[in-house]
C-alpha cells in the first residue's frame, strides 16, 4: 500500500509539473499577431462567466424595473379604488338629496296653505327610542319652541330647542308628547300621548265612542300647539276595560324611521285649514 501511495504521489507531481510547463509555454507562445495562447485560454474560460454575469445583471435590472412598475400599478390601483369609493359616496349623497328634495316637494304640495311661512328642515339625527330628532334649518330662520313639525304623511312632532341652524324635535311618540286629536267628522275628541315606543295611546275616548280599527285621527287644534286637520295616527287596537274610557292604541301616520325632510310651521292660522277663527 505504501508503494502505491508513493507512485500516486509521484504521478501527481509529474502531472502538476507538466501543467506548469504547459502554462509557461502558453505564456511564451503567441498566436499570429495576437496575444499569448495563455491569455486566449483565460478569455475562453472567462467568457461564459462574463456572459452569465451580464445576463444576470440584465435580469436584475429587469426585475428592479418590474418591481418599480408593480409599485406604480399598486399605487394607481389604490388611487383608482379610492376615487371609486368617493364617487360611490357622492352618488349615495346625491341620491339621498334627490329623495329628500322629492319628499320636500311632496310636503310643500300637501300643505299649500303653510308654504309661504314654512321652513324646511333636513333630518340629521334621530333616536326613535328616546323620541328625538335633530333637523338642520337655514341659518337665518327664526324657529321658536312648540313650532309644529310635519312631513308628507302627517304630524312628526314639535320643536323643543334651537341653536344656530340645528333644531331638536320631540316626536309624537315621546313619553311626554301629547296631541289633541279628533276623528274626521269632528264628533269624537281625544288625546294621543306617546308611549315611549313607536305607538301612541289615545285617551279619554268613552265606551260609547264610535271608532274602528283603521280610523285615522287628525289634530283638532284644541291644544293650541298643532294646527287642526293634520293626520296623526291610525287606530290599531281597541279594548274594553272597567275604566271610564276605552283602551285605544294607534300607529303614527308618518314612518318616523324614514323621515328625511320636515316642514316647520313657525306661523300658522286655523283659517288656513278651515278649522275656525284664529
């Protein structure tokens, strides 16, 4: 084994010596009018490496350009998405304004007698559980407490406070709200009070009263707050009790959850609705 290793060692040294001699010869021998043969070998060996390096550099440049373009595309996508969302929001606002305008026209058309002095208010907040609503009115409008508020369907409530262009309403469903009502013929008088829910209790109707479920009750004007003739509620339940009066429940004629525009009546006269002398 030692002799085999020694032979391998000698062979290796001879091969290395031969390679060294070949390299020395290549540095001395030149091609026709060209550089040494060794330099040609070096260039041949380096050419693939240089080509690969240049190719990789081109790929890196293309990758960087692609990443930059991708960033620009992402930024443009986000910008376009933001613009789309803004356009959708504006469209919703315009649709809301269109619906509110149509509702305002309907309200004004139904109360022509109040159109000259009435003030339009746009609902900005409501809390049906508390029986409250906030509306925005023109800044120069003079609105006093107890000013009636109506919509296209009928009575909404009354103003309790104003500050600047904001007015707060007490809805007819508020527990402290009370409206003097009558039937369409005026032969039956009662008081519609808020129940704290989306219904009204109609009080002081005697057992002999001729009233049916579905009958619409109107303002009578007896309370001095609301002008007569405005729809208030429709009877939903009638119950006989041992008390002196019927137990009557009614639902507001106005869908208070959908009201967008109200008409405030700072000046009203009974003569405008044929309810008697002022």
